[in-house]
C-alpha cells in the first residue's frame, strides 16, 4: 500500500493545525492509494534509480 498527502477541507486542516499547536507536534495527513508496485528488470530499475538521484525524490513504478 502506498500513501499520498490527503486533500483536506478547511475544517479538517484547522483541526489538525489546532492539535499540532496544542501538542507541539508536526502532523502529516495521508491517504492510502490502492496500487501495486510493478516488477521491472534490472535495466529499467537502474534508469529509475538514476532519475531518482537526479530529482532527489523517491520514484516507484506501479501497475
């Protein structure tokens, strides 16, 4: 299972910010993405990893 940032409405964001303030926390709101990683060969994996290094981000091949 993969996760991405949740799309929050104003009330949800306010509730999270209030809890952060009250508890001194940093909170991330995430939502599950129903997907499966793709199985790729070594050559494609190497290209993916090279692009990850260039961009500075984690890249995941999915079906």
